[in-house]
C-alpha cells in the first residue's frame, strides 16, 4: 500500500462526498414518505467517479516525457518527474454528485417512496461510507507512522 498516494486519498474523498449526498437524499425520502406528490430522490456518482479515476494517470505522462528512462528504470523516471506541474493541471470537470427525481411507480397520492427500499439503501450506503472512511483513516495512520519513523 502506498501511504503517500494522494490520488487514492482524493478519489476516496470524492467517493465519501458522493455517499454523503446519497445519504442526505435517502433521509429526505424517508422524511417525506407520506407527503402527497413527493417523488423520491436518487444520487448518482459512480460513473462520474469512475471517469475521474481513469481521467488522469501521471505515470502515463512520465512514460511520454521520459520514455527511454521509463523503460530502463521506471522508479527513477518517476523521481525525475516534476510533480509541481501536477498541481497546476486543469481538471476537466468538477466532481458533483447528480441528484435526480425518480417519478416511476407512483402510488395513489402521487408518492413513490418505499420505506423498505430506503432502509436497505441507508444500510448499504452507511456500510460503504464506514469502509471507505476506515480505509482512509488507516492510510493516515500509516502516514503518521512513517513521519514518526515507527
């Protein structure tokens, strides 16, 4: 595990943001389960997160800039790569979880919230959030040990 990989931490943070927004939508759905004409809300972010993951890999840029050196010694090529230029690279799109209304399966009063489904989503989202936040915390614990020299 690479404790210094900030890209992994960034992607994990984005996933946590998406799960947080999903949990807020589920809470809104649950609170409005009996509200007439309320349409349940969903948060979609997985496809956008996958795009972010694939969007940029600095190792590919190193290969292009230092192709001969990269073939001979990839570790040395990465050391010579100017990471400062990564700081100023433009993001193609901001990461914003998409909130959308689901108007399918309306009941007699125009509401489509199914409390059983919302409770299942709450459990699933909560578990995913816990796992990611634990992994992120472990990453920082490892970084702390490296800094302290333990």
